[in-house]
């Protein structure tokens, strides 16, 4: 059991029969009355985010969630096939279930999938990925005073992000998947 006073960012708990994750929280101790926790939380099944206020002594069950690593094998129409890294069982997901990682799907990459009541509810890519640039305009020097200019680049997965001017088509770059940002160019 988890009490509301133990809430931290990322804490998972069961509320009204559905697993939730704490997005933000604030402990409030007014001068009069009992303390409470103002919580912004995300329903992990529906994806909706909302705020709720709990008393400090409110207690919640921990959700029975299973986390496993699965390797992306291939796409077959609207179906995406993955293989469990421990049991070698294959699972198929549709495009709607992959909204969070669709911009980072690359064959042979390993993704973390969270199950609740034997149903997948969340999927996350690795924190960092090396991806090939498939399309970007040539960089034009001289238009910047500090040298911090960027240009758009389309990656092999279809994701478009801003990269420095010196990066060209065919280059491999390291991308931070948490915020879709360029980190560095990787030597081939």
C-alpha cells in the first residue's frame, strides 16, 4: 500500500480500478485543518491527465504491472510484431497501441512494454537511439553570429527534428528519445 504522503513524480498507484502515474504533486499543510496532497496524475490505460486532491492518510494499492523487454521484428501492414527477450514469444500490436514509440520504431531495437492485467498499456523506446538521416537540406554557413544555427532533418524512422548545420544526409546521429532532441553525430 502507498499513502498519498509517499507520492513522488513517477509513483504508480491504483485509483478507481485503473493504474495511474503521478506527473506532479504538491504537499500542502494549511494552518488550519489536516495536510493534503494536490496531485496531477495520468491514467495509464486511457492516457488522460487530470488533477485530484488526497488527504495525506489516504492509501492506495500498488498496481500489479509486469514490465518486459521486447524486440521489434517487423511491420506487416498495420501490425507490428515484437518478440519477448526472455521467453521468445511473439506479440502483435496495432498502430494505436504504439503511439508513444511510433517515431522511434526501428527493427532489432528493444522496447520496454508495461502490462496491466495481461494487456499492454504503455510502451517506451530506449532513452537514446542512433538513427540515420534520410533527408536534410544542405547547411549554409555565414548566416549566424554564434554558430548555433539548426536545420530540419528527417530520420530513417520518419521523425523530423532540428540538427546543426554541419550534419548531412547519410550521417548517423544520436537522438534523446525522451524529448526528441539531437545529441551528437556518431562516427560511422
